[in-house]
C-alpha cells in the first residue's frame, strides 16, 4: 500500500506530526528515511527547491512506505496536479497560490486525496475567512515558504479555527517545543530550518524530530 495521510486519531493518541519540505536529492531521502517524519514535500512550483516530475518520481521510489509524499504547487493547473496524484508520485497536495475553492473541491473529488491550503498570516483577521474552506487542512505561514516566523500572538485564534492545520515559518529545533505548546498544531512544516548552506542537513533533521517528540511527551504529561 502506498503512503497516505493517517486516519484521524483519537484525542488521547494525538501527537504533533512533522513535514520536511523541499526534498530534491537522494541524500535528502536517506536522511528522512532515517528520521521518519510523517510527511515530506516535493516542490513543483518555481523555486530553488523545485523538482521535475520525473525527479520526484525517482525520489518517491526510495522513500519509506510509511512516509507520505506531498506535492507543493503554486497556481498550477489541476490536471497537472491530478496526473501526479494518479501516477503515485505524490499522495497529497499542498496549494500555495490563489487557488479557488472550486479548484480545491475538484482536486479532492477527482483524486480522493487530501488537500492542504496554505494561508499567509500577518495577523489573526485573515483566519476567519478560511474556517469554511473545503481544504482538508490549512497551512499557516508568514510568507510564501520563505522561512520567516510570523506573529505567534495569533496562536489562540488559530486554535479556534475548528480545522486542523500545519504550522510553518521559521521553525527549527530550538523553537519547535514552543510552537507545539502555543499552537497545538496538527503538524509542523519546515524546510530551511533543517538546512545548512541551502541543502538538507542530516543532523538538523534528527535534532528537529527529537525536539518535536520530546515536546509531544511533555504535552501528554500535562494532559494527564
């Protein structure tokens, strides 16, 4: 069976998940296979991390089966996205552009796969507009994947969305625990926070995974 989004967990079993985005090298796959995050991201939009479909397919074949590959797109045609879902290169979609609700529904309906919609946050006022989005998950970010931390004072507003969300923007091993504590997100999503000189760094990936897992254990102890 190919990797897919996990089924929704019971409250007592919930833990913060991790997505490592922007994989482009064979070495990156080796690193994540060792660390075993829940998701990885292949960027198909124009970016220094952009990969071609054939490149992503080759990397996908090396990926551990339990890790879900997510395709990251910006204003690309739904048929291009659906092609990659149907051929098994990716198992979920992350949309970072001005995609419409109609396009989101189309992708979900035609593929049966999960859709994450990225929302750029500068303050809490934008969040209300996304409560009724047909996306399965939101991704809260301070920019367009530029690795900048946004105003974390919106944490309480984010938790009141009533929709599970990924948290992105300036995350690293040093602030992972604080992000988990403040936002209680479905998942943390990062790329540059586990890079060194613009490429994925094995030790930074392992350190981030360790930090998130420790934060999860502390959260469980507080809930008891």
